[in-house]
C-alpha cells in the first residue's frame, strides 16, 4: 500500500498478513490487533487462537504485522554509534527517517485494516484490539463503520488517545492499594505503608548515604512494581509485605520486588505506551503503559507483551534503531507542546505541566514519578510530536461494542473503560474481577472468552462473578527463633533448617521463573541472588541471601527441570558458619547444621512451605 495515502510523500509499504481458519467457509472473520505499539500480530496468532478458540468452528482469524513491524518492512534507522542514547539518538533517527516517519500512526493502521478487509474480499468484520491495539480499532470504527460488524476492546486506551500523564492510572493505583488486602492479608495496610515508605525516604538526611534511595527514586520503583502487578499475579501478591518492610525501614524487600518486576516486564507481556530506548536488541518484549523512557539502555519490554521500545543494536560505526514503536506513539499522543516548539520550549512546558500536577492527582506517587513514568521524554525530540496529532476525533459510532476491563488493571484502568463505554452508544462493559491487563488471555476463569464468543454470535453476555481472593505473600518471620523445627530436629538446628527451607522457597524458588542472564535480585532480609551459568547450565549464585533475619545461604545452584536447584550451600547464622546443605534434583536436602546431620525429603520441604504461607505460588497462573 502507499506510504502516504495523500500521495504527497512517495513510497509504498508491504504488509504481512496471516489468516487462520479450521473450516472451509467460515461465517465471520475476527481481525485481531496486538498491543505495543510495536508488537507483531503474526507472532501472537497463537495467543489470539487460544483466546478465541470457541469461535474457530465459525470464524477465521486474521492478523498482521503493522507497517514498520516484524515482517512488514521494519522501520529501522542507522545513526552514528557515538550518539547519546539519552535523547540525541531519537532526534538523529527522526532526521534520517525524514518525511516517512509521519506515516506509522494508528490512523495509518486504521486505513491499512480497511485495505486488508477489501483485499481479502471480506464483508463486515469483527475487530478485536488489545491494549494499544484498541486505539487503531476505535480509529477504524470512526473512519469505516460500514466495514464493522462487532468491536471488542480489551484493556482499552481512551478513544481520543492517551494523555502524556495518565491520571487514571493513579486513580487505579489508589483503588488497588485500598482493596488488595481487604481479605487475604488482614492487619496489613498497603496504602498506609506506601505513604510511609515514601515519607521515610523523604526524611533521610541529605548525603547521609550516597547509595540510599531518594523519594523520587523510591516512587519510580513502586510505580514499576504496580505496572508489573497487573500482568504478574506473583508481583501483585508480593506488594503488601514489601511495602510493610519498606515502611519499617528496610529497602531490601522493595528493591527485590522492583528487580522481579523489571524481569517480569522483560518477558512477553502486553503493554501500552512504554517509553523508548528501554531495552537492548537482545532483550525480550516488554509490557507496560507509560513507563519512563530513556532510563535504561538494556531493559526490555511491555507485557507484553510487546516491543514498543526501539531495539538498539550496534553495527560497525553506527547504531540501528527499530523506531516503529516510538514513531507510532509520538504521532498518536497529545503533548503539552506544539510540534513547532523548540526542544528548550518543549522542556519548559513539561516542567510547567509537572508543577501544575496536584498532590491529590498523582497520589500516592510524586509529580516527578508521574512525569518520568509517562515516557514523555521519548517524544520531546520527535519532530512532529505535539498537541494536535492528525487523527479522527468525531463521535464514536453506535456499532455493537464489547469492552473488557480487568478490575486489577493499572496501565489501562477500569475507570478509563467506564469513560469509553459512555462514549459508545449501546456498548457493553464487562468487568472481570481478579484480572489485570490483557483480559482475554489472562482470565483463567474463562468468563471473558465465553463473553467474547457470546457477543460475536449474538448470545447473551453474562457478567463475571467475583472469585476467591488472590493469595498474598505473608510477612517473613522476624527471627528464626520460634519457627517450628524441621527434619525431626529440635531446638536451634531444627529452626535454622526451617529458615533455610523458607529462604530456598521464597528468595530462590520464587525468583527462578524470572531468571535471565545476569539478573540480580536482593534477598528479602539481605544478600542476593545473581543468575549465572553454573558448570555450563542454567543456574544462580547466592551470596548470603536471607529471608529470615540472621540466617543466610551462600553457594552455587544449578536449576533442574522440576524447578529445584542442585548444589551445595553454606548456612551462616549471625554471620558465622553454621553448617552446609546439599540440594538434590529430587528436592531432598541433606547436610549438617550445628554439627547435627540433616535429612529432609521434598514432601517435607513442601509441608514446611505450606505451613508458613509459602504454598501460594502454585495458585497463581
């Protein structure tokens, strides 16, 4: 298709489209749009198939790599290798792309959808968009309502585009903190502990410890944790205990959860509007919404999820940037500056915007964290980014629409979905309890997939019932003294064995699913774990890692298929060697503690975990 449909800029774009059907003559077609921006629809065809499996007897699925992505002529630009990744890279990239950089917006994607519909000879289509994919979906509805039979919007963006500072996210965060512990963790107060943690950081003496977290740094880490929590149930489950420990004066648990959240977002998570230049080319796709950009040159993305951040790789004397994600977002979103403003003026307006944010609007975070988390810095240097992007802005048509919203969604909150539902006449809003972002693929109850199938076949859409409360990570023991002794031992050796088993479960086993080369995760009560090959196999090195205060483990572990680590560990108590443990592939533990032989079966280990509230991970999908 033409790069520029007006014909003023020459060039054409080839789109890679894939169609999947299990019957020869389907009665309908679902066109599925991924998130990002920058995610490959073709790569996600399997996910779309799974979420829509009950429709495969009647419907075909069509998806495609949007222009500039994957197999559809990736939008790459080559810039000098010595350009600064903190901003000049983007402006250099935009200069090299020139006029063609303007034609990768959601408005262009909407026109591409119509061209695909016509090329395949389809009648009215059913259009499904998830996360950022909902924005071109609503653009299509405005421009081509006659080509649309049904519209399904999953974890939707506002129909008029995302604002640079997403205040709905902070409304959702306040709601999440108020409800996460209503049943599952009585006695904890996440909202109060959140405020207490930031207040404690704000009152630290200046320069007392140059490595200490500032209030804004702490707020930024908490924001990244909350973003990750709407795609990762384990991160969500870990928030109350980490906040209580942080409010009490210990940063380690918050830093640990921040590292896990970053690793989680580096997986294939669904995202929305994550900042640019946040990952290296070898990193995975990340899920996010509005996280700060140009803050890490090696972090990977969105949830998603997705590849909205440009992949950056070195090639000789130049750097190659996969720029589609930032090109789309900077053309789509509204910013406080005009595209005619200089960089200095743009920054002045951003600082004025930050100064105008009230404490109530961004609570419980800070205005600095709100701006840093918006990814606004990515687009300051993008030439055409500004207050008035070119797109359709008329009323949304009264096409049959189903909106899916997870109650626990932070990046595209329920409050946002409620506003959107009020803008589409006759639309149905389905709220899904216990689910965060990307509802169709993350709803383990099956309610959302059933609702989509019912909606697209003319049946009644039934509401989703609330399930049992999600499990929550308990507070760690304050001391090994008083723990039930394990392995048939009595007194201190048995208590130390129990503390060691809990450390292996919580600070090693829970982290294993997030393993990636070089990942470093602090222990809950000190020390840490670094993911490194051991004897040429996947493994980790623990150095005085501690879950129960004063009990630590040190040694190298090799991970095996069942998720257990094998190897030898030194056990130290209050800094002094207390013995050693050998971990077998079966999960059994042998060794010596306090001079007493130790033998513990895997079943006994699991019983200890369950008795101490650490059996919950098996309940998280």
